[in-house]
C-alpha cells in the first residue's frame, strides 16, 4: 500500500481536483448561457422548484461524468 502523504500522489490528487473543478465550472457556465431564460431569476425570484431539481440533477450528472473521466 502506498503512503497517502507521498508528494507525488498528493500533487496528482490536487491536479486532478483542479481539472475537475475547472471542467465543472465551464460546463455549468455553458449551461447557464445556453438556457433561454435567466436561471437566477427563475430560481431566486420566481421560486421555480422544478428548475432547481433539474439543475441539481444536471450538477450530479456532471460530477459523475467528471469523476469517472478523471478516475
């Protein structure tokens, strides 16, 4: 078993984490730009629960895809 505090493993973990977060942010930004309405207005002001559930599902799906692509 490898030492979890090995600098090589720690560096690789931080690199993959950074790449995953950047990909996630870019994908979410693209989704917000493609939407034909203001996501902020729909969720915050109009209390659109259905949109919140759909966005939560998309977030989970993106996270699973990124995690499987990196891992």
